C-alpha cells in the first residue's frame, strides 16, 4: 500500500506544473459506497497562484444515488506538519447516480506560493433520490492551436430544466489518466425537448489529450462522453523512440532479472528536425515508467533523464532500475520538451520478468 502511494507521488511530480511542488498525500478512508480515485488526482497552481486539486470520486453502490459529497483538502508548506489551509468542496455533479462517477475541483482560499503539498480526504455523503438520464450532449467541433476551441449541443428530454450546466474534464495521456482541470458552461433554463448549442474558448493544460463531456440540471443528467483532442492539433512530433531494451551491468540484453539486481533501460531516439532553428538545439526530458502487469496496473518505478539534442540524428538514453519485487512488468517510454509537451509518440512496450 505504501509503495502504491509513493508511486502516486512520483507520477504527479515527475511532470510538474510548478517547481514548488514536492509531493502529494492522500487520505482516502475505506468505504463500501463512495471512494476517491487516487490515481486520477492532480495538484497544480493556476496562473493567479491558487492551488487546485482535481480528481474523480466514484459511487460504488449499484442501487442508490448519492449527494452532498464532502471532500476536504489540507494544504501544506514544506516545513510545517500543520496545514496552512483547510478547504472543503464537493463533487462536480450534485447527484452521482448508482455505480456512477463525478469529477471534483477544489481550490485553495488564497494564492499562496508557500503551498507545496496537499492531502485529500472524503468526509461524508448522503443517499439521494436519483436524477433521470434525460440529457444528451455531443460534440460538433474541436480545435486546438494557441487556445482550445470547442462547440457542442445539449438535447433536453420531455421536462423543463433549470440550473443546467455542461462540464469538460480534461485529462492527460497516462494510464490511468489524471484529471487536469474541469471547465463549466452554464446554460441555465432549458425548455422541454429543447436543443441548445454551446461553445468554449480557453487556454488548457498542454498535457491534455482529451476530455470527458457531461451535463447535469436540477432533474436530469447525461452520460459521460469521452472526446479525444485530435493528434495533429496537439503537437508536431519531432522525435521517434525505438530500440527500447533492458541490459545488465555488462551491457548484455536480458528479458529476465532478479530482485535487487541493477539493470539499465536503454532507448534509441531519432530527432527529425530541431525545435529551435537558431540554436540548432532541442532540450528534452526522457521518461521511463514501469508498471506491474495486471487488471489494474500499479506503477512500480519512474525515472527521467534530461538531455539536449544537437541538430538532427540518433541518440541513446539510459536509466538505471533496481526491481524490488518479483512479477511481470511492462516498460513505457516518453520524450517531452521542457514545456511539458510530448515531442514523441510513446515508445514501444517492453515486457520484463523479475524473479
């Protein structure tokens, strides 16, 4: 359990939005009905300096809806074990249907640059009368250049609605994905059998690869629609990752290794053109993520290598790993620029057996 929590810290802060953050703690008391998805949680500072924690809360009850979900975030600095701020929030959806889920987004009360850590806990919830699935949302256009532009349509069922909102929950490309931010479009009253067009133009996190589109009113809700941001509009890939291998200390390729033995994870990367034509250089960070194979993969290790491509051509990267337990693992590799934008498609998967 402790290793899973520590791995969650590594995933979060390996790709920092602010250099001030060092770790994130989770306090998710076990419950049979409602739970926080720890892997989806993400902490960052917005452009105004406020610290925001986002994630997913799930209703695991197959029969009963829940409401009044109370989520508490404690914000800390690096030195004091006592929280600087304690903020309570709730889920994005007012009512989470049986066996359903909702995002949440909770912001610090002040734009405090001293906040470097946060803990998230579930305080409570109430059983609720279920809302009906009377709303439908769909996309009509998605575009991303210097800003994100999205258009869609909401269709209402056979009853008048009030307090109707459409939500976009942006997520990154990791498995499982983290919720980066939640945007709200307020539509207000919607007539019976009505159809309302909506759009949004805003800056989004450069790591976003897609978003969940959903809606809720005073009496209805919609399904979650998963919409990908089209690949050509996200970024031009400068680099190709190939030749991922695992070698022992003598440089011999291996497919099996022992617990406690040191190995090197190596990759070949081919850069096709440089990002900065004037300097002929491209600064990058190479990441290795190792997961234990299974139905719900657990991250076992994350490592990174900071480098700089000079011109075009092929280069090699190497990261050391010492496995701490036996099992079947798979290796993922990534190359990002210093603005946390992928400049290569994810490298080929590699399976490794640890005995």
